[in-house]
C-alpha cells in the first residue's frame, strides 16, 4: 500500500511510502483491540483508594451508654459504622488493577487499529522534521498545513525529539510519541495518525516480530 509523503507545508514531495499490508492492511480483530484497550485503561488506575474501617478509627473504646433501659438499640463503640465519624463498612482498599496480555495479542491489536485507520484514510506520512528550539506556533502551523489543527492527532516519531515534543505539549488535541510508545488506545483515540518517515521502518519491524 503506497501513501504520498507530504512536507511540513502539507504538499506532496513527489515521493511515496510503502505501508506494509501485514501491519496496515489486515482484517481487524475486534476482540484483540478490546482486550488491549481494556488493559491500557486498567493500567491508568492507581488503585490507591482507601477508607478506614472501624478497627482503624482513632477513638475511645468505652461503652458509650448502658446496655438496657434507654429505649434505643444497644451500642458498644463510638467507632461503629452507624455513627457519624465511625468506620466504613466494606470500604475500598488498595488494589492492583494491572492485567496481563500476551505480546502477540497486543501486536495483533495494534495492527488491527492501524488497519482501521488506514481504511478510514486517516493515516498521513510526513517527511522528517525538527526544531532548533521548542516552538509551539511552528508546530501548530504544521498541523494547520496538514488540515488537522482542529482534530485529535497522534504524531509518531522515529526517535525521541525533545524539541518537537515540547512544542506540542501545550496543544490539547495533539500528542507526540515515538514508534516504540504507540498503543492501540492512542491510535483509536486520535482522528488522524501522522507518521514521520523515519518512524515507519521501526514500527513495522516491532509489530512483525514473531
């Protein structure tokens, strides 16, 4: 599958990039995509939620009123969950939400997500670029030239580039990552996926591993 390579002005350079059918042209596996997105979202949860139960509340242990003759129910502790300031019944406890997923399933999910974007004509290939210093305005101008300034975009670099990353950080709808950081969730969450030329070879190599 061939895709025209664009320059940072959004114009065709006269060159084309060959997208591997094994990565961008497979029949999407919806269940693999579901499992990978589910794992990604689960890993975003810190799991540090905690509420004190009655055994953890600081307070007196004396019996707060006599057993009989009050006309109300028996009560033996001010830390009881039925009183204000008492412990919580079956409150949340710290929990690890991480899930395991086979590497081959994760690769299949990412290839499925990329194939979905390819069918939607939502993949762009742009020649490699960089900035001498971080410039948000210059980065925004590139998005405008590509016609994606008002859409969620995922820009995939071949190698880490701090200037490009910092230039994009203030733009809410745009995210810059390297090809090794790509995930099924990020692909599907973007309206357009923009690959720099240098990112394609590494991406296809990683996703085609046995």
